[in-house]
C-alpha cells in the first residue's frame, strides 16, 4: 500500500473536541485531551498544504433530547454558547477553520457531523474528496461521522492517534475502529505519513 501524503483533494475534519468532552468537563471522554497534541500536528500539516480544516461541535439547546432530564442517556453537555461547548483551548484551530454545528434542535440528536448540516456540500465545494478524521469520541460521533462520510462517497483516513473512546461498555472503542476499517476507512498514525508530507521544523 502506498504511503499516505496530503494532496489537493484532502480535508481535515476534527470531531467535537470541546471542553465538555475533556477531563473536568460535563461528559469527559477518558484521556480525551490526549487527542489534542496529535490533532495539532495534523492541523499544522494541513495549514502548510493550504487544505481545508473543518471542526464539528455539539451545539445543544438547554432541553436537548439526549440529556437525562429529557429521557436521554447523557448529562447536559455542550449547551450552545456555554464554556463547555467551546473548542479546547489548546486545539490550534486556524482562523480559516470552518465550524459545523450539529444537534442544534431540542428534539433531534445527531452523532454524525453530516446529520442535519451542510457539511457534505461544504466539502464538495472545497474540492475535497478524501477526509482525514479524528476527534471525540471514537465510539459515537467519530464512528457516525466516518460512516456517513463513506456513505456520501468520500474516502476516509482514520487518525488512530487522534481519537479516544467513551467505552460506555468495555471494548466499544475497539469495536468502533474495527467497524470503520471494515467499512473502508484507511488507518493512519502521523508517523505513517509519507516522509515529505511532514511539516517542516
């Protein structure tokens, strides 16, 4: 298999790296903050190649259906406009990054960045056919975003060093990775990039 290098058909898609999903947040993903240094390396690479960088975010109303008070399974999190809904402070998103809000209606949840958004149209308008995807959480929003990306006809490179799982049930993260690869996502760690694709010091 040829080494992966960033090309003019690629985009970086960062899934839900928000304060509430980090340690100390309302719905922390175990070691969720560990994705940030890895994602920052990919961000630097995509900035260098002048390719699009997009970031999804949960942007929930106060009474969102996923919250336990409304019969959902999660504590209140990522409420629109709150500190918890902000991107992680250490995530080096450039000013040109496109932010995609999802699950913005009280009665509808959306684990996928494509559900109820114009993400697919934005990607196609930028000439992107292959998506490098990382973020939180492996077994929920990353899994569903990757699944929908493949269904929409995009190629997917799954950033194994830039994802972490909730693991609500033991092994959920491993199972989600296996499912994404079986569906056609191509696995990658940063050190697996073609040598000339790495950012210059």
